[in-house]
C-alpha cells in the first residue's frame, strides 16, 4: 500500500512553494529563490505522478458505476474495456510512486573524487590501476561529465601507483558510488614470458565532494608543504614548487594536488579533497554505528573488501556483491559500465523495498 498521507503532504508542500514563488515581490531573496526552485524540482516528479494516480482512482470510481448498469450492453462492454486500461495504469503508477518514495541518497547529485591505487601485484597492479582510471574517465565522458586529474604517481612500468580524478557534472556519485573497494584482475602480464596468469589488485575510493559547511577544518590542524610536481603540466610546473601536500594532523590524512599550474589552485583542490575524505570518514563511522542499508548495498568501501574480479582468460567480470557475471572485458574497460551500474542500481532499489521502502521514510 502506498503512503497516501505522505503523498498528500508532498502535494500540499508543492502548492505552497508555487504560491511563495508567485509572491516573492519586493521581498525577493536570491538564496530563497534558489532553495525553493530546487525543492520544487525535487518534488515535481513525485507530485505529478501522485496527481495522475488520484485522477486514475477518480476515473475508476466513475467507471465502476457504469459497470453496475447492465441496461446498455454496448456501454457496459466499453466500461469493461476502460476498467482494464485503468487497472493497468493504476498498477504502473503505484510502482512508479513506490520507487519515487524510496529514501534518496543525499550525495547522489554530488561531484566526486575517485582515488585509485595499485595494490598487490607490483607493476601489474599499477597497470591495472591505470586501466581502471581510463575506464572511469571514459565512462564519465560518455555521460558528458567533466574529468580532471588532481594528482598522479606513475610507476616505472607506465601505470599508476596512485591517481586521483575529479569528476564533475551529471550526478557522478549516483553512477560511481558502487565502485569503492578492491578490484581484482586475473590475466597474463605483458612482461610474463611463460604465459602464466597472475592475480593483481587495485583499490578504488569514490568520495562525494564536501561543502565547507559540511566539514569544519581548523587551520591550526593543518601542515602544508609545497614541492615540485613530477606529473603533467609541462616545463613550467617542474620549475616551480606549485604542488601542494596537506596533512590533517588530528586524523593523519594526507592529500596532495600537483596538476594545476598555480600553488593557489592546487591548494584549493587539495582542501576540497581533504574535506571529502573527512566527510567520508564521518559518514562511514555513522554507517558502522547504524548498520545502514548503504553499507550493505554499496559495501563498506574498505580497501580490504573485494567487490569485483576481471578474469581475462574467461572474459568474465564478476561483481561479488550481487554474484553476477558480465562478459566483454575490453568493452567494459573501454568505459561501457552501464550494464553493471544499472544492475547495481536495481539491486539498491530491491534492497530498499525489502527494508520497508516508502513506509520507513
């Protein structure tokens, strides 16, 4: 059963927002306008679907009165046909509203930092980390998101010991939040003369970008160092100490940014990432305390948690959280993650419904 009481409250709130927007007048407040417009946009899909649902219920009641009258066989036949149509429409809208009422992850619309590190496996692990970085960059670009490199540490083999990407626009957290954890690859390394399959790993952390108001940082808690960049940026960067390393002394967290040309830009980017890491730690601690659905669905994001295996000899990708296999590894590593992301999103919805869905909201 739908939570009609909650739907009525949302519909009433939608009308209140429209009334306030129509009467801003001389008391025009830009911040208030933005807040109201955003709230209205968030409510609109649910309210419109609910109002369609109310119309269907009203038409159903009217049609049932026609079904009770059997004096006109032709009219009765038309009413039976309409009843079937209305029944299908009602079921469809109930399913739609059930999904719309599911708890919404407040981070879904946020930009993200994606941190990828080579794990066990030496050079092969760093090459796999580079493969994952390219995969996420191409996937994001296919969704018209913007991808920027924040920092990178290259290995002698040409891979990455560590690379941090900033992905912006198009609700990247909604699509990439499932990627945190250990990714394992099984394949024959290019350096392996005997053709033996090696197993290597890389870790991924997807961090929603935090606002300053969400995380307060005392400047006295920071140790800030500058150093010469060895990454992209050309001759100018390498000649100046433009790269920034920030250590948050209370937590021991260290972040760096070396890809911008100016020290000021690198510092701002590093601070953005530090806020995101601190917020992620805060949320993870809250998840641990609550045993929340997000933990059970997305996983803890801990670097020891294996979430996916890429088996090249068998051309099989296994996502261990949903115990499901996918084929065509080159296509997936080329950025076509839609099959896997869509399946994980569906699993999230199913888990939410199993936990009580809209009734708990």
